[in-house]
C-alpha cells in the first residue's frame, strides 16, 4: 500500500544524528571500531602474502606440484571469489545492515581458509581460495561502509588510509608465518604450508569476539526507518565518548529531513549511481582498476620472480616480503593526514603518478639485470610507500562518493569491477610472463602497470572529488533526502 507515494512502512523524519556523529572527538569507541572491523585488511594481507610466499613450496609439494601458471591461476581464483563475494554481500549489506553482514562474511572467510589447509589437488585448492576470496570481498563492502559511517568526517581520510594500509600488517604476518613453517627439516614438505593457513583462522576467531561490541551504523538505521534504535545507538556512543548531546541540540541547519523506509530498491540504487554520478563512476573504475592491476601483478608474482631470476629458496621468500610489507604499511600511515589536510585530489593524483613513474624506472633496471634481489626488494619498498597510499585512496574515493543508501553496493560494484578489469587476470598473466624466463617479458608487464597508474593520476586531477572534512551527506546527498 502506498501513502502519498511512500510505502506504509515509510516516514518523513528529521534528525541531527549524522552531525552528532561527525562532531565527536576521537575516542576509545572509534579505536574499537577500527580494530574490530579493520582486521579485514590484515586478513586479506595475510591471505595474499601466504599465497605468494608459499608459491615455491606449492611447486615443490609432492602432492600438489603446481606449475607457475597454476600458481597464477590460484591467485586469479582468489580474486574471482573476491569479485563474486563483494557483489553478493554488498547488496545484502545495504539490504539487511552492516552489522549482520560483517559476521556472515567473516564466517565464510574462516571456514574457507581453514579448508584450504586440507587441499588435495589444484581444483580443491583453487575452490577453497575462491571461497576465501568471497568472504574477504564481502568484508570489504560491509566493513568499508560501516567505518565510513561511524568515523567523524575530519578523521575519515587518514583513518581509511591507515586501515587499508593495515593490509600489510597481515602481509608481514603471512611472510613471517611462511618463513617459520617452511623452514627445512622442521615440518614435512607438504605440511608446512598447510599449517600456515591456520594463522588466518585463529586470528579471525578472536575478531569475532571484538565485533560483538560494534553497533549497527546509525546512518543505516535512520535510512531504514528505525530512528528510535538509531537514537539509542548514538546516545551510547556519545556516553562512551563522554560527549553527550547538548540540551539545546545541534543547530537546526545541521539537521537533515528524509523519507525513511524499510528498504531501497536495488534498481533505484544502481540508476542513481549511473545517472547522477557518471564522472564519479569513471573515476572509481579507473582508480580501482589501475591499483588492482598494479598490486596484483607485482605482489602475486614476486615470489616467482625471486625464485626464477634470483635463485631465492622457497623457505627464504618471506624475508624479502617483510621490508616490502613495511613500506606498504608506513606509506598510508605517514601520508594519510595529508589526504585530510591538503586534500583528496592533489594527494591521490600525486601518489598514483609517482607510483607509475617509479615502477617504470625499476622495471627497466630489472630488465637490464642491474638489481640484486635485496636491491629489488628495497626498490619495491620505496615504490609501495606511495603506491599503498594510492591504492587505499581508491577505496576511500568509492566509499564516500555515492549516496548512503547504496554505499555498500557501490563499494562492492567498484571493487568487483576494478578487480575483475585490473586484477583478476594479472596474477595469471605475470605467472606466464615469469614462466618464459625472459626479463624483458616481465618488464612489459611492469610497463603496463606503470601506464595504468599514470593514466589514473591524470583522471584524478581532472575529475577528482573534493571530499576532505565534508560530511558524507554533503559529498553525496542521500537518495531519500528532502529539499528544504
């Protein structure tokens, strides 16, 4: 039944909840949110690094004995799963809430990564990696939207970059785990890599306990006509922060009026994104695709490059990943505040451009045989100091550039398309290029990644969104908001 164009479960509400969330100082509550939800990137970094670090062990496994192309195929399976998981769980996150889904997606991840340890052939290993990727892809949609909606606007950029950068804490854990469990003589050759996959399962179980203390997003609640619940959640957050709402409330001009309903049709979400924000669609796809190709091409194939061209043993690969991971983590952490202070456009454009130029230069040095394994690792550490901030800013751009009703879906769609266009094929491609044994062939792949990053920088400079220190409702008006 419709009443004045709205369903009977719809209502016109006026609220200052977004403004109350944005006025808060940083508190222990925000630290809890970042810790409990930001673990997603640590888990992803762990999974990706394990897959890269154990590549040599999988090739030498008496049971699996993967070829370089199969190693690349496993990486592509993980990314394909992430694409499918992001799309499915992204829609469900907007439909049923952030909190429900970030428990579901973590459960999928835990089950699949544990199952990977029991793989018996290429098909089973690839299937379990696909399901692990599905859980992680779903996490990106559910978690990015929740964090964006709970963190005050003036901290949003640096927080998002730092959380995305924590991927590399997971990478370091994966590298250390690989080094530990693949040490010759400690565990059987076909057992070490299996035990390593238990790291993610153990870490994820602990996170389940932390997430019990993270509430549903009040912004999602008000959009779905659950204002009393949203008021209760915000009241608890303010109480924890020691910053209760003033008796006079906030200024009336900071309130929003909108039509809240139980659900927003998915067709309306998609049409709003495509019709109302076409430039942001181009921007999001460009940034996501470029960074996906750049990262997945280099990182998934790094162990293969070390073993094929430098003779590094499978058990030693993790030591080369550790400094690489350090540069990736420090970049977003150090540069993140500038994305709030200097602005999104100049910082995103600069980090993308520097990453591309530096990759082309290091690729040439690699082709000419002028770099040792240690020197190449140090070069990657420097390049990814900037590239990690650039990649993190792609997720930041997508997550804050579209209306609240479609936030998780937008994150999912752009993550899925960006990964599919720029990332899913790159591990397989570089597996083939490394398999040729020709440095020149690998250099061509590096040039492709460099070109994509430079092109993305130009797009950002041209049509980037100035979202620094702005409320989410100002960056992209909710679909249901009413004009004054």
